[in-house]
C-alpha cells in the first residue's frame, strides 16, 4: 500500500515540474519561453527531462508548430489543469508564512485572493487557461 502524498511527490516533488505547470498557466508554451522567460533559470537538460516526464504522465501534451516542425508548443491536459489547486495552496501558504519580496504576478494574485473566495480564484485560473488552450490548440 502507498500513501497518496508520497505518490504525488514522486510525480511532482521537484520544483521544476510545478514551475513548468505554472508557466503554462501564464501562456508560456515553448521550450525557449520556459528557458529564457522564467526568472528561476532552469538548465536546458533539466527542462528537457521535466517536459518529457510531464508528457509521459499526461500532465502536458504538445503539438508541433506548423510553420517550424522543430518547435513544439506545449499545453496542459485536463489532468494538468487540475494541478492549479496545488499551485494555489503553495502560493497561499507562502504568502501567509514566508517573508519574501513577491513578484508582480504574485502581488496581483494576492490582491485577487483577498477579494474573492478560494473556489472563485481556482475556478477563474483554470477556466482562463482552458479558454487559452481552446484559442491556441482548438480544444
């Protein structure tokens, strides 16, 4: 028998997997965007490994860019979209318990979170991503 917490940590227990998921919610969807537009500075070999792992776990998928077949455009599957609740909880816990200098995105998120319910915020981000995925990928 296995503990559900252990199983989820085996899948998502490194910071890079959730950073990639977070970035997909922020409309980053290519290797170069993950590599160059995130302030965390992921190494290219780590990025390749995590993208492969997340794809194998059906958390993300990809389509090849029709104009340049070498470029993959990544998206969250419904399974990946369901991870937003975890991102919400991590951000909420950090804001409440850790002294740090928040990014503009974190500050905006915190403002919304103080005005609206947890359920509203989670639903909003998940639904916005699904609309984005529909526009960019057709589903």
